[in-house]
């Protein structure tokens, strides 16, 4: 995964997923996202390796994908 794709996941996809039930925030997803963001910023500052992000990215990417699949399934079965 490229740095740009990781940034998009953290700043867009996972952020929106954590806030999908606004005004409530999904604390579990938001905690994972914030931890990954901290590591992402450390990588940008040269204080961490990009590979250290991958465990967080895999978890968040899976949650985003499952959420998308669920929404698609719900929309399909609304009728």
C-alpha cells in the first residue's frame, strides 16, 4: 500500500466510518485510526518506519471493506 493510499484510508475512509452514526463516534474505530495517524505522522517526521503502520492499516482496511459490503447488502435488500 502506498503512503497516499494509507493517508486516504486514515483521513477519509476510516474517519467517515467512525462517524457514520453522527453525532456518536465509534470509539473502537476512532482509537485505531488515531493510533495509526500518530504512527503515520511519526513516519512523516522520520521517527518510524512505514512498515510499522501495516498492522493498523490492515485492521482499518478490513473494517472499511466490511462496512461497505454491509451497506451494499442492506441497500440491495431494502426492497
